[in-house]
C-alpha cells in the first residue's frame, strides 16, 4: 500500500510483508502438491531409468513393465515422500522467491518491476533455501523408487514379486545406518542442480509471461492457459539445463558409497558413455510440461485468491 500523501506506519508494512510471505508459502505448497499428482508416474520412470537402466530397453518399456508388475501403485511409488518433498520445496521456494525479489530490488535500489534477468537471479538465490528442505525427502523418494527394482529378485508366474518397502522403513534405515547427516546425502549435486536450474526456470517463465502479455496489460492479467504454457516452458528449460546433475544426484542418493560429484560424472562417461548422463530425459520432459504448468498455474491463482480474501 503506497501513497504520496499518507505515510504508511512501519507496523503496517511489516504486517503486509508477513501476509505476503504466508501467501507465497501456502501457494507454493499447493503448487507443489498439484505438480506431484500430475507428474509422479513419469518421475518414477525417470528415476528407474537413471538408476537401473540395464533392466529396461527404453522409457516406454520401463513404464510398461512397472505397470504390469506393480500396477498403478508402482507408478506412484514414492508418492508420499515425493509429495512431502515437493510441498516442502515449493513452499520454501516461492516464499524465498518473493523475499529474494524484494532483496534484489533493495540491492539495486529499484522501485520498478524486476527485469527477466533479475527475476532469474532471485529464483537462483531462492533455490538455495529450497534445497535444504528438498534433499532429505528427495532422498527417501529416490530410494523408494529405485528399491522397487533392487528388491524384486524372485519371480512367480513370470511376474516380479517386489517387497513392499514404505517411507518409514527407509527413514529408519537411513537414520540407523548414517544418522542425521545421512539425510543430506547428495546435497552438493542437489544444490548444483537447483540453483542454475531455477535460474533457467524462473528466467524463462518470466520471459514467456512478458512475451505473451498484450500491450497495455500486466503479466498478472494473463489467463490460465497462458500461465500454464509459461510454466511448462519454464519446467522444460530447468531440465534441459541441469539433467546430467540430476542423474548424479539420484545415483548419489541411492548409493552406499560416498563419492565426489565430479568423480561420479567422470565414471559415468567413462563406463557408460556421455549419453548415459541423459537417461530418463524423455519421460522427464514429457512429465515436466504439464506438471510445471499445473504448478505455476496453481501458485499464481492461489496467490490471487488468497490476496483477494486477505487484503
């Protein structure tokens, strides 16, 4: 609330900041949840291709075998930790994004709207905070998705008989074997993935919004379809930029050995070829467009609704 005539009390400004942060937090959580419901099956295929690719001919074969052997439940393996991961990550991400946008404005002493590049930089900074929330839950999710293959050693009537391993079992095992630091296995590649990834995601999302905004109108006036399209393109740019780092993160999180990130990259290239760094890219891009589109649309419309209710 700004006025050239009336000075806004400091307490009112702080209250507005708290309300805005709370709205960003809630909207981010809602967006993260919607992202999981839309994209989880293909995320499972992505992780399986990254960690157990020798079992499958290609992504379609992985999808078919997972569905035949485990049904819909198998495609949604790791949904609980994935939901926890995405809700936590996106709640922190969008809350931090708003705060980082404000910080960038103050740093640049800028009263006008941030440019696309400045928004991208704010997204990069926000990713540091979301990585802390993401790493433990992402670790549990990856192990659940990968363990479906590792524990399916016996067959009956040609079908893979998998042991049912739940999130609580994985959490207890990690804590028992590695303690609290074990939940942050793969944090370095997670951070290396998230910060440049979200620079690309928020940058491309904001750029698409600028391009699609009609002359004389604001980006906030874009409709549902345009917002979903911008979010989908943002998600694709994220994965195209950092997919090899995501593969290293997935392998680091399910591995029993601790190995430097650069060593893992070199070993993958040496033993499997450079194409191995992009295993699972197909289902990831197929998943991320609708999932990221749904996430951004949910975030934007949740913010509008909550501002309407609370303002």
